[in-house]
C-alpha cells in the first residue's frame, strides 16, 4: 500500500493561487512619518507635531502595482531641487503692499529694481496662486558673484526700513548690514520655472509659476524637470490621501508638507511621452484658472485623479477606499 505524502509548505506555496490583492508595506524611506524627529528640536516644537501611524484602512495595492512601487518610484526628486521660502526676520519691514510700493517708487524710481512679488503660504492654492499684492524688498546679501544690495543706493527704501531699525539690528536673520536679508545661495531659483506649495494644509496645494516670484518661509519651491507632471500627481486625491495617513501633523491637525515629507512621496518616473496626458490636463486647468480663478475645475480634477489611480495600478476597490475618505 502506497503511503500518500503530505506536501511540504514550500510545495504548497509553489502551487498556490496567488492572491488577487495584498497589502504592500513600503520601505521606511518612502514613508514620511518614519523620519525621526531631529534631536535638536525643542521640546515645545516636538509637542506640536504628532506622528500619524497608518490608519485602519491601509491602501490595498494589487500585485500589478508592486513593480511600479519597487522600481519606478521616487526617481524624479533625484533630478529636482527643493528650497524653503525667504526668511526675512521682520516681515513688517520687508513685505510691503501695493500702496507702499507705489509711494517708494514715486520717491525714488530706482526702487523698482529691488521690489519683487512675494507669496505667503496662505496665498498658494492648487495650480495657481492667489497673489495678495505683496512685494518683497529684495535687499539680498549677494549670490552667484552678484554683490549685496547697498541700501544707500535706494534712499526711499532706507527711509522706510529705518522705521524698523532696532528690530532689524536685533534679528539673527540678517546679512552684512541690518538692512540686508540673510544669505540665500539659491536666490536665483526664484526666477526659474517652479512649483510652489504651502507647508501646512489639509490637502496638496501645488501651483506652477513661470515668472520671478518669491515666497516666504511658509512655503517651498521645487525646480527642475517634469514640473507639470509633478504638479498633476502632487495635487491628486491619492497623494493627499497618503499624506493624511502618513504625514506629520500640527496640533491643529493640519498635515505638514515639509521638504523631507514631499521628497518621500513615491512618484513613478515616466518617459516624456507618458507624461503628455498629464501635461494636457494641467494645461487645461491652468488656462481655465487664468480665465477665471474661481472657475469650477472639478471635472478636470476628477479626470486627473483617474489617471493617477491608473498610474499606481489601483483596483476598483482600492479607488473606492480612497474616494470614501
């Protein structure tokens, strides 16, 4: 009588039908909340940032998505540069409105040479910014072999800043004189094509800019290739969903879109041809917003979200889970 052998676990695993879906655990380098809090952070600062562990409804990623996550993600940020906005140390002095700008120019026409439009974090919206008519007095401290601004060359600006002299002199964030801004080696990046984004928000707020515009330290900029594609993916519902569940938050529950967190978002690298559908959608949204900033772009955004779901290989069930959140 022949004895029937019980198959080993390895044999059972080899012949088993693969599951239709499974939970993929991303490497810690891909997860923003896995980054340790800096040991130099103050106790007060650490008390205002909470770490979100994964919630009870983790994203279920189909096996077809695994190659995308494993081999195609996070390549773009190797070719892009991220910088924090300008820190003045005294916004009351260095940020002026339209009426103050006009007054300074009327007193000295050369003043226009050092006035630059600037965004605050709250001014940054999806795709396009809501500029509040604020101007930066760009008394830079020198960069790329360009010498520092000499405030004596701009008497109207000096007179304006003299009102704040005691504060300017006492601040740590100053340049060679109290009238100068602190060193900023990446000053020229603000004149390039770039993405702006808000550092604390309930969802991704990434907007494109082709002109010389600055932002304050409540925002960041990203320069380099594939900006329209990155704008599309980073403004998607899926990325906001991921950041809600993996990002650091403030005491008020807003997600912190800090540099290290955005760099950790797994974004597939596409060829120029594969990026084109995303470019067309972003261009359509931009032209719509330029014609009417408050225009309804929900149908275009829904189309973009569908393309991002396809990009990551999400199943119908997975898309429904993200959409319900």
